[in-house]
C-alpha cells in the first residue's frame, strides 16, 4: 500500500465499500475517527468496541468528503 499524503490524487479502491464512486479527488487533510463497518461488525453499533482509524478529507468537485484511508487508492505517478 502506498503511503498517502496531502496533495495526492486518489479514488475509491476497488475493495472499498459500496458507496457511490467518483473519478478522483485531492487529499486536503487527514484525521482520525471511528467508522462502524456494518458488513463486518453487524448492525448493532457499539462504539466502545472499535478504535479510531485514519481518514482523509478529499476535495471532490468542490465538496469535502471524509473517507477512510483504507478505502482509497493513489492515482498517478510520484
């Protein structure tokens, strides 16, 4: 996995969740927050069972979206 950084162009990975896809976006910030993964943990949410995970704030068409880093892949060359 490539280490992502601010300014990278990214897209949803093919293994990412079933959310609506987008062509590409620009990472503008990183933060940590909890993400309940229903497909793995079930529908009954218990925030005490999970730790925060890295998320990227991605600028897509003028909108800022917070997406788990594990659901993103780098686009282009370094």
